[in-house]
C-alpha cells in the first residue's frame, strides 16, 4: 500500500476508535460514515476505485467529507465513527450507516436506501461489469451478508428523505448544475439500493449519498466542508426525529 493510502487508512482508523463517551444514563447514538472506495476495499468490490473529480480521485473527496462529517456529529454528542470501503467492523450495529460517494449513476446526485426482500449486487471478478442479483461464474467471494428487514427499509427511507430535503437545495445554490434527483425509487437503481454496504452492517437506517456528477457539479463538489455540514445536519435531523438524540443535541 502506498504511503498516501496508509495515511488515509490511518486517519479513518483513528476516527473509528475515538468516539466520545456516552452521556450518563443515555448512550450516544452510534453513526457510521463510510468513505466510499477508500482502502481497504470490500472483497468482491476491490476493482471499484471510484471516479475522478475536482479534488482528484473520488477517494480524496469521500475521505475528506467523512472526516468532517464525523467531527461535526461528535461535537453534537453523537458516537460517530468512520469506516473505509471494507465495512469495519463487519455487522456493526448503530442508528445510522451512511456511505459517501460522488460518481452519481445517471449523471446526477441522489440518495439511495436499503430495501427489504433483495440482496447485494454481484459483479465479475472484484467488481466489474453489470450488477447482478446472483453471482456470476467468475464473481469473487463476498463476506457474510446481514439482512434488510421491512423495519430497516422504512427507517432507511425516512433518513433518505431527510437527507435529500437538506441536500438538494444546498446543492442547487452552490454550483451543482446537473440537478439533484432526490431519493431514488426502491426498484430503479440497483447500484445504489442494492449497495453492498447495506449488507455489512446492522444499523437501523442505511443510505448511500451520491453527492453529484464529476464535471457538471465540480463547483459544488469542491465544497467538501459544506457538503459535510449538510450531511451531518440531516443525520442530526433524523436522530432527533427518531428519538435517538435530545432536541438540544
């Protein structure tokens, strides 16, 4: 692994283990923020390194947004933790799992959420070709999958709606020219709604954010700290609405 990659992994590890102590009598809600494509990557998806964007490789964007989002959530009393592409630890519990990306299937930013009665995507080898609901003959092995229950789907959609409600207007005001598609239909985008990360966690709500399209949305995507503030605000909206965080938190 290159020195730069080691630095990214080290930074994410530090964020993952240094969560704030719980308040007496009321544990802080646990929130997982995934830096999409950051190494180490998930078995079966290692070839998916992300797109180029205004900050260079997509990993530069996702790690920066993840670090800033985690920091903001911690200041609000949330036990926020970062994970790289390989969801760590496997089967992690919590209130929220949110994966950050910007390669935007369909050419626009959007929010996808976990859906019940489905499963993760399979690809050729370590992540190439068209997504399939069943393995190809040459698919690389996957780690054991968790499940998405109807209750998880409902909670995930509530989080997705709250995130889209905050994110869309901010993107429009700050240089996102491709437009924002909002919450994807539960059956419309398998790359998002069957995202493997949803099957490596036991969080109550599981969503993926495609922040925008590289090129058309570069002016917005350069504003990683603004994007982090928007994401953190939406997560806090969700935690308060779900009774997981005091209104003053």
